[in-house]
């Protein structure tokens, strides 16, 4: 009877265990293939040891892709966190939060394709709204997507525009859980809204802020769709990222060994960034 009850409960874990098993198999196979030279349909797998990794780190395009990926993750998540905290704090004190909130969540609900179309329209050098405005006030038009200096910052701004509402809504939910009695008592002691926000509300929602930052760090590594649709790594290699490199060389180029090596480095890079912070977050929750 106990065995039957155990099986009835544990059967619900089966889909998750199957998914985990598939992931582990794919991960182990990717690591295994990273030690081979193999172009699908053209050559047979040939064991070459660490040669794929050596070739990657001698490749300027790959090094640029690593730098661009790290740059995007750090700058985008920092910008989204700071802006999300600011918006959540303003909405917390606003009497019209239920009017503004649905409008501010719209970018988050749109798929990447729609976001790219909107930003291409806004920044088009001839008929984009941004350049029409600049021309109307006597300034020269801009074309940031074709400028190596401004292409990646533009993608970061686009991502921040879409994902800041996610950070904002989570932090706003955290702020709303702070007992009103604490806020009321602080106001009776003479604290203003700025002091209440910085000294009471935000410190009390520290764990929520750390959790949402962790979620954004994990998600920020997955920027393939936006980069591929908006610039495809250009101009030149100014917006080349690891995911785009893996797709172009491992999927389109059918270089399975090379693509697997890049995937291993991508996973290691994500782990180096995310795991220490994840440990810090979990420790914070236990306090």
C-alpha cells in the first residue's frame, strides 16, 4: 500500500525527470562532440582533442562574440534593474497605478519579431519617427543600427524597453507585500516618500530584487532572436554574439564539432556569471 501511494505521488515528477534526462544527454553529447572535427554530411567525425577550443580562442570573431555577450548581459541587466526599481517605486506611490500599469506592460507582452519591427520603423534613416523628429528641429538624421559604435547600445536599449516592465512588476509586487503598518508608522515619524522608499521599502524587498536580477541574468544570455533579426551580427561583427556564432557555424554551417565547442564555452560562461550570484541569492533567502 505504501509503495502504491509512493508511486501515485512520484508519477507527477516523471515529466520533469524525462526533461532533465533529455537535457543531460544533450549536454554530455555536446561536450563529447566538442573534441571532434565534424562537418555534417561532408566529413566523418575525427577526434582532435582540444583543437576546436584552441582555434576558437585564436579567432577574432569568436573573441568579439564573447565580449559582446558579456557586455550585453552586464549593461542590459543593470539598466533594467535600475530603471525597474525606479518605475516600481513611482507606481507604488501613484494613485493612478492601475491606469498606467497595463500600458507599461505592453512591450513585455510582444514577441521579439514585433519588437524588432517597431524599432526598425522608429530608427529607419529615411522615414523613421526618430529621424523625422530630428530633422524637424534642425538636427542630422542618425542610423545607429549601421554604426558599429551605436549598434550594440541600441540593441541594449531595445531589450531594456521590452524587459524593464518585467522587472518593474516583480519589484512592485514585492513592495506591495510590505506591511502598511510599517509605512504608516514611519510616516508618523516624519519620513517622506523618498526616505520611505530608500530606507524601508527597498531594503525589505531585497530578496525580491535579488531574485528578479537572477532571472534577468539567466534570460539575458538568450539574445539570439533580437540580434539575428535586427542586425544579424552587423555592422561587421559589432553585434556578433555567442548564440549567433553557434547558429551560423554550428547550425547553418553544419560544423558540429566547432558548434559544440562554442556551446560548451557558452554554457561555462553562463555558469561563471550566474552560479556565484545564485549561491548569494539562496544564502540571502536563508537569513
